[in-house]
C-alpha cells in the first residue's frame, strides 16, 4: 500500500504544481512587461516596436496564465479533498 509520503499521485501533483507555479510567474512577468511597455508607448506616442512588444507580451502572458490559473485551482481542490478525506 502506498503511504502518503510515497504516493505517486501526490508526487505527480507536486511536480505539476511546481511547473504550474513557474508558468504562473512567467505569465505574470510577461503581463508586467506588457504594462510597462504600454506606459512607455503612451509616453512616446505608440511607435511600432513598443506596440508589438505589448501585443506579443499580452499574447504570451495569456497563453501561460489561462491554463496555469485553472490548473492551480485544480491542484488546490485536489489537495483540499485529500485533507478532507484524511489521505
């Protein structure tokens, strides 16, 4: 029988949570980049390269954050369910 310390499901969930945290941080970093470049673009008159960086940063940040947020809630719900069931 698998003990909670050596449960392969919990080990895999921990790995997923680790990669999820990494994707979450990188996604928010791209969003911060988009915001800062938008402020600079606003100050300099919306020149082409800055607008491109804003758009690309928002797209990459959204691609990383959308599944990351959902997976984060799923991992937290699974952990909460395990605690409630005494596992």
